[in-house]
C-alpha cells in the first residue's frame, strides 16, 4: 500500500465530498490531495474533509502543478478535455480514473492507453453511478443461463443535488449528443429521434417518460453477458420515495429476460434504491475503485490495463458497502 496521497481533481465538488467520506470511513486511511484550479475552494474542501490538503492545479502543466510531489493515484471528477490527468498519471506510472466522458468521447483516453499500455491502470469509469448499476445487474444475472434482453432505467430525481460539472456532463450527454448506443439482435445500433424516446416503470409502478442514454454500462453488460438486446434509458422526475412522502432517492430499474439454469423462461425486475441520491452512490464507487487500484483493500495494487469499474470491484464487498450506507436492491413485481 502506497503512503503517497491520492489526488482528487475536482475533489471540492459533490462527488468529491462523498468519495472523501467513503475513503475516510474505510479501515485504511490514505492521505488525500483536493485539487482545484481555485486554491481557496480546494483548501476549504480539504479543511471540511479533515486529514486532507488543498492544492492548486494547472491542467496546462505536464505535472498538473504538482512539481516533485508524489501521489499514488489520480482521480478525475470532471471532464478533462486535455486528458491532462491521464497523461500525468502515465508519465508517473500511477493509476488513473475518470467519471465524465460518454461512449462517443472515449477515443482520447483509449488512444492514450493503447499508446502506453504498460504505463498504468486506466479505468473508464462512466458507468451510471460508477458500479451502482453494473455490479447489481451482474449479480442478478447469475440466475440466468441465457439472456434475451437487459433493460436499464435510471430515474434521476429532479431535486437530487449535483454540482455544475455533473450538470454540464448530463446536458452534454442527453441533449448535445444526437444519438445513444443500444444493442439489438446482437447488433450495436444508434437510437435517434423518436427511437430515443421511451418509457419505463419506476419502483412504485409509475410510468416515466425517458430518453435513451449510453453510459459504459451498456458496453460492459453486453460484453459480460452476451445479451443480444441491451438498452439504457434515463428519466428525470420525481423518485418513488419522494412520491410517497419520503426524502428523494437514487433509483435504477433493472429488468433481465432470458432462461434460467433449468432452461425455463425467466424475467426478473429489480431496482437499486439509495436514500443518499445519485452523488452518494457515485462517491461510493469512486472510493472503492481507488481503494482497489492502490491496494487499500489489502490486496496487491491493480496491474496496468484498461478496465471498467465492475471488473475491479469485488461484488460482495461492493454490495455490503451499498447496504451499509442505506442502499437496497428490492425485487419488483413483473408488470
């Protein structure tokens, strides 16, 4: 386990605060650097976190402004169009993770990895809520021998707080990107115009208007299961918890159809529900991937490679942390 601090670029934001809390709650305490372009904001976030230091970051500098300072990993919590964080991590031979680029924006990171595949582990982390969708889905998928379809419906409560960087990412991925990827009959297709508009049922059965989205879960789930039909849809509205008079929650509807291990038809709707909202789940995933990358979980650090989060995280450990932080994965009635 490295004694050097983890650098959280954009760590003063909401995801950074949740990730910091999760890292602080883990048995192994690692030093943290909260990096921002605004030093005052970085120092305030570090003071609020405790056992952290705020530093000013320069994305135009090859060393991000770190100079000779050593860090054990770089976590990028906003869109870095320069991929400055990744290039710095590769030069230093330390792990890198980012949570913002969509599927159509993966090119620069993938190209940088291909050019230096042995430099460091690189995590393509734009899964919905950083493992909060893919890991429960793959756990449920163990009941299936063959898959016909995997449909994911993410419900984002309109009152769920997320920072300006996350808002820009969501705006870019839902409005400025003209198409969303899906898999149909084993073929990857782009959903556009009317084909990108759909509906799915929330946890309480309410039918929600939704729009197609293509986070990395779509690629990961299709590859891991071989399901010929995979789609991901996003609805913005009132979560089921808030509709019932409770505080809002993060809500993900998961439906898998296929056959079980006795060759009988099986369709199992489940949900992931978390009272902390989307940023709490995202912060949990960020923290657990960082712990795995640098060996804070007691295992050897992750070797160089290109990864999705679900490939790194132990599902039992993730689900245990999910439940301990208030999350649930109820099975729903088949509609």
